[in-house]
C-alpha cells in the first residue's frame, strides 16, 4: 500500500474512541492478495506508524495463511487464514482469526481492497474496519465488573448452595 492510504486509514482508526489509546496492529486486507494480506503496521499512540513484519503461507491443499510479527524472527502476534470459498465465485469470502494465538491487545482489520470481505464472518465493505481486542483482566473496568458479579444475588445464592451441599456430604461421611 502507498503511504497516503496507510496514513488515511491510521488517522481514522486513531480517532476511533472505542479502540482506546494504546498501540494497535493495523492489518490491511484485500481479496486480490495472497492470504488476503495487503499490508500491516503498528500504530503507536500519538499517530506514529511503525513497520511490522508479516508473511504469508500458501499450500495447495489448505487455505492460505498469514502471520504478523513484531520482528522478523519474533513470535507470532496475529495469525489468520482464508475462510472457505463462497458458493458464488468459489473464492474465499474473507479470513478467520486464530484467536488462540492472538497475542496483542488490539488488532484492527481494515478492508483496503475494492470488494467486500469477512473477518470472522463479519462483512466489511471497502474502507471499513473491525477490531479484535483482548480484554485485560487487570484493567479497572474488568476488575469492577468481576467485583459486581461476585456480589450479585445469583452468585451469592450459588455459593450458599455449594456450601450447604458440601456440609451435607461431609455430615454423611462422619
């Protein structure tokens, strides 16, 4: 991709309040490219863009795959493969993210091509993007949610029932 297109895409993503302020990996997808991967970069808070390493793998019997790394020989941060072919044109509709291998807090997939495509089944028109964000269990928002959940009447009732059941089983063993 050319620098002007990347700048336009990253500026739009940077202004998206729902994506937060931290670093983001931006992956540009295009149905005409191998593994649908056109380009990838690291978006740094404040608008900086840093190159990131990526490679695609093609095996005639399997769907094309792509891997994104921080350094050329580093661990995979994001991996995905092409989804199954469409019944209309027999080409893959989009990609499936390998969530079990996702090792970055926020990854933004952008359709930089001229045809619609899917990311985990969600359709993206040209120019649209979607984010895959992993929840940080140590964040204040998540901690607040867990605290409220543990104090909820349903959870307290479940704990009381488990204690009662345990006490009855213990009493039966004595």
